[in-house]
C-alpha cells in the first residue's frame, strides 16, 4: 500500500494582484486538523493566499509549514501580519498565533465568505468529526450539533478504504455513483463496524448477492452519508415544525470533496448544496482569519 491512494493533493495559491509593499491590514488563520492543515491570509478582507497540506505526525511542523506555504512569494513575513488566529484540533501548535477560535465559529464565518450570504446550514465533514451548524441571517451561529463518538473517524475511514482498494481517494466518490441503484449500506452504527463489514463484502457468501467494487464503495459511502444525516437531523429537530434543511446548505471539510457522500446527503434532504470555487478544506482557516481581524468581508471573488 502507498500513501498516495489515501491523500488528496496538497495545494497553495497566492494572488498576483497583492501589493506586498502596501499590504494594508493583514490577518491570517490556520486550521490544524487531525489529517490536514490549512492556512489563509487576508489583506483588507480579501483573500490573498492559502495553503492546504497533510498534517502528518508532527503538528508543530505542519503549523509552521502551512503558514509558510500560504505566504509563498507574497513578500510578507510573520511579523508583518497584524493578527493570526488558530483553530482546529492542533491549534496550540501554532505558537505564532495571537488568538484561538473555536471551530464552529471559524467554519460558520468561512462558509459565509466562500458561499455567500445565502448560507443557512453549514455541514463540516472532517477527518474525525462532523459538525452541523445553523446560522442566523447574519454570520452569527444560531445553534450547532456534533457527531457522537461512534461517527468519529468516518473521514479517515474513506482513506483506509482507498488504501485497501488501491484507488485514489479522489476517485472513490465518482466510482460509488456508477451503480444504477444504491446497495444496502454497511453498518451505520459505528465507524469501527463499518470498515470490517466493507472488507467482508469482498468475501464470497458474506451477503447473498455478490457486489462489484463500485457497489462496495457505494455501500460504504452511503453508510457515512447516513451517519451525517443523523447529525443534521438532530440540528433540524431543535426548531418545532422544521424537520428538514431548507435552501442554503454548504459543505466544508475534506470529505466535502467526496461527491459520493455529498450527493447522497443532498438526495435524502432534497436540497442542492451551494457551490464555491474555494477548496472546501480552507473554510476554517478563512473563518479564523476573518475573526482574527474582527471583520466580515462578505464573499470571496477568487479562491484559486
């Protein structure tokens, strides 16, 4: 097995229009997650650079590397950035950060920046956690729900399946959509049960019907989508008479890149998610950068 199957491509971008000699107010946000780390830099509320890398085993190194990649060739240095905020599981490893932001607020602000003011529900699909966030008509968080312990790690489980099948993780979603009808999902109770059951589907006689590789991937991703729907459902039930998600749904996080998961969530909710040119993984970093400067810049004009 090789790491390349489980890893989404890393990325970085810097604006060609940024004037490093006259930067104005510059803020930055870093989101140090369990599987990936992101950084975003804003000048006067406009995105001028971002980076997305694999976290690896050394969180401090990831925090240092990701901000360096986001700065890139802009001419900035850490001491020329007015305020830096950190968020995510490993936020304390960003020693250069002047403040720390909770992940819920970071993704709420980042989603509004990336998808626009029509966002009402944000679903952050991370490597270890799922967060469903309901917003007011302005940026403020109205309420939120997180997964229980048995949904932890579903994002990482997709990476493990990619390694097992020797299929790039970026291709799993599309492969899962090839079957004409969805097969019965694997265990929706817990990630620890879902993976062994998925592996078991490759054995003759595990189920009555023999499944193709695409059908097995579909069964696994359907189980993940079902668990995510459970988190969203808890959020929706907080409001009497409102048991569904209306228009204004946005996905963030690494698993948001997997259409095999997001399309199934959209199908069950009967809602089409909003789209953005931004990498959905950088939402937390953008939100942290906005909150570092206590500004709400609205929607980004460009993310890549």
